[in-house]
C-alpha cells in the first residue's frame, strides 16, 4: 500500500509529471528541467497558506498520485466551510487499482475533520469515467462548472 | 449607479438577506435576529484570509448585490492561480438591471489584477438563466460541478 502525506518541494518534479501524464494535461504543463520556476512559486504559495493542502500518494518513495484541497470559508449555508478538491491525478501505469478512491476518501475525511459542510470538485465534461468514479463516492453532478481563461 | 466595495461586518445582515432571497437559498439560510453566529465566524475567517475577497454592490447605502472571490494557488498550468467566484447574488427587486454583469466584470478584472490564469464558478443546473448570463460574459460550461454534502 501507499502513504498519503503532505507534498514537499522535492516532490515537485514528480507531481508535475503526474499533471502532464494526462490527455488534457500533456499540452499545458512543462516537464523540462530545470523545473519551470512557475511551479516552485506556486508550491511556495500553497505551502504558506493554511487553507491549502497538497498531498501525494507515496508508494515506498514513488509518487503515484496527488491532489490538492482548498478549504474555503463562506457565508452561504449559515457560514459553512467547503472543501474543494483539485488536481487529482494517479500515475497512468497505476490506474484502476484503487489509488484514486483511497485519495478521494482521504480528502473527504480531511474535509470533515476541518468542519466543512460539503466537498466539491469540477471535472472536465470529457472525463466520463471520472464522473462515474466520483458518483460512486457520493458526489452529485448538480452544477455546471464554468471557466473563463484570462 | 452603485459602488463595489469590500464587505464589512455591518453588511452581514444585508448579505444574509441576499443569500436567502433566492429560490435555492431560502431554505438553507437563517435570517433571524440576532444574527446566527455562524455567519459572524465565517465573516471573520474570510476577512483575515488574504486570498478571500467578499464585496458588496452598495447603492447609496443599500446593499443590492454581493459576491466572493477565492484566489487559489495551484500547480496545474505551470503554477497558474485561479480566481473562483462564489455566492453571487443580486437583490430580487433589482435584477435584470445590469448589476450582476457589473459585479462579474469587476470580479474578472480583479482576477486579472491578481495574475490569475482563469476565473471559474459553479452554478446549480436548475439556474438556466444564470448559465446563459455567464456564457454571455465568456464563461464556458466545460466542466461538471460535483458536490458532496458532509
């Protein structure tokens, strides 16, 4: 099995590799070395924000999955916090082995621990298998996820 | 016209009134007095988080709209920040007068100012008019918005 632990700066090349190891991600990431400085700057912003949690699934030193949770305070629903899950990835050669399920269940538990009233995520409409996966874990596709590139 | 300004604690009853002044929101908010303490706790969490921005549309002292932006650091897309827009409301008696458009365009500009690579929001699938509104402002309904109550 694997551990789920907070990501460190040393994990960045592996995490960027996971983000790029994806039909949609391959064109938008930079897996060159040295690491694109944008990743390091972003990592530092995540690491210093107590409402961000970036974790990896670590299988004996190999990073086989990752996700980020953003804890969002809000007034709606009598001031309920929400846990937003982003950048969920499992290494392509390790998919369909339950890693994603364990990661998401871990994230849901973490959202409960932080007192969130809900967990939420958006998933590209082309990812039909992902939607079925999240539905099995209890997520309801109740909303349109709308994006605007700037 | 109206000003868009950061919300203060004194705006809370009016903002809660806006959140409740809505088909979906009416059942899940508490507009009683004294104010439900959950709203005050949430307001304080928003106010002390530099990545949260809660604003109101103020028409000569009357709060006629509100929204919240969460600025989210992330590794995806070479470390791009995202601006997430939530809790968009316009007073029911002031709808269809352009207030929502001005609020969202203001939020988009704020996301650009903060260097975000994208702006995003989710909208309940029952809100067809809202989706058309956001599409006119350039948002693309590219994602499923999935929610899990905890």
